[in-house]
C-alpha cells in the first residue's frame, strides 16, 4: 500500500493509522514515552502531506490483555501540552536528524 522509498532499519515498528476521514497513513513509531504517569506514542507518517510537513502524531498508548497496542486520542489541550512538552524533552535527548534521516543519501 503506497510507495515506500525510504529504507527503514529492521527494528523500526510500523503502524497504520486510520484518520478521521477514513484515510490510512503508514507511520513509523518514533518512541513510546511517559508523561504525567501515562504512556504515549509518537508517530511519524512515512508518506503523504503529513510526512512532507514533518508532522508528528501523538496518541495515548496502552496495550490490551493480549499485548496488542491500543491508541487513543488525547482529549484536552492541557493534556496535549503536557505530552508535547514531554516529547520535546525526549527529542532534545535524541538526535532528531538521525530519526528523520536525510532523504538524499
């Protein structure tokens, strides 16, 4: 589904997100991190407009009894601020350029 012109390392986790308009976006999992005592996940789309803008999707993350990931929307602006700040701090501790990689290799 969709063209994948980037080489991801084998340990990259991929997720297919279904957006509000029922379109699907392939995303690579950047990280799962904790903020305010809950787990969240940061996703980077691999194609489409979202990837060109470098937009990162943040969701609440949990696992069901079988260990399958379950993503939930962040409900409030306050919660989103906390999560975005925590993600920014995580990013600061990483090399963001290494994550995104240079397109022209």
